[in-house]
C-alpha cells in the first residue's frame, strides 16, 4: 500500500486538481480557503443555493396547481340555441297564456334559464290584465300582439346579485318612481334600477350597464314562445354570455319566486 496519501488515497486533499480524478470516481472536496481552513462563506452559499433550488421547484409546483384551479375549464355553447319555453304546469308556454296569466301588475318573479343553466332571466308581460288599463305596449324587444312580452337577465349588472334579490317591482311596490317610472326592475342589494320599457336601461345606479335582454320568438303557427338569442352586454360574472356553465336543453320550464322588496334607491 502506498503511504503517500496525496497521490493514492480515495479522498485526497483539496490541493489536488479536479481534473486529476478518474471519470466517474466518487470524490469529496472541502470548501477550504488558502490556509486550509474551511471557508464558511462558501459553505453557506452552497447551502443557500440548495435550499433555493428546492423552494423554487416547490414554488413552481404550487403555482402550476394554483393556475390549474384558478382557470376552470371553459364550458358553454358556441352560439345561441333555440329553446322552447314551458309553463309552470309543464305545458308549452303560449302567448295567449302569458297574456292571461301575467301582466305589469304581477308581483311574482317569473324566471327561466337561458342560454346556460346558471343564467336566470325574467319573463315579463308589461301589458295590462284583460279588461284593465295601464302598463306598456310596443316596447323595445317586445313580442306578442301588443309587443308587450319581454325577457331580461335576472342577475344585477352591479355586483351580480341574482333573483329574487333583484326583482320586478309592479306599481305601488315602493313610493319612489325613478325616472318617472312606476314599474321597473330593482335590485335590493345596492339599489340599482332598470327600465323594463326601454331595454332594461339604467334608471338608478350604482350599476352602469343595462341588463342583457333575451330575444324572444313568437311562433304564431302554434302560439308558442321561444328564446333564440340575447342582446346587450354579457351577463354579469361571465366573460361572455355563452360561457360559464352547461347549456339548457331544447326546452326550459318557468319557475316562480317571491320578490325580495327593499326600497333602497340610490340618490347619487
């Protein structure tokens, strides 16, 4: 055995050049300074580099996971479907029944989902009840013989409060008449109000956008009502109205709720 450890030992001193080691041989090199003492600065730098590498890999994994869950898969439809409206009793909804069952005096919230399952809409008939007076006819987007049947998004354009927190208020619900209107859609969350006779334009804030309006189609051959599109800004909470949930089927049934009434109109 060669006693000259500087040339024969498996773990030589740091003075030996790294290039002298055979390829693949395991070796240990001490972080020493010129005087042979361990260089604590180098050692600490190496430790910090190792820890930073581990943290970097862990952080990258966490970031990738966060991005995965922060961006849910985009589901929806590529275009607006044609969907038949079904009455509360399960029969096809007809214009005749709408004119008989609902009017501008109806206090109930009548809803249907379109075009996605999480996008509720109001169905309104702004004409007076049979034999009555008042209300509104020939309104923007209205269908039926008096162009009085309309539909609007039931999600407030301010912060997204859904029905029944946002509801249709018939005349006499509140003493206020914003914009001179005695009936309107009002959101009890923060006081936004919309004109049902003019495409759900804003009457009071804080909302600054109108409610999206569903395009209705009256099939006069069988008197049925269909939802076939939507105009206006996207539904609140959706990048566009066609994405954000699964679509409704070929037909959708009306539902009825009681309004949440709060006469908290904005004065700003």
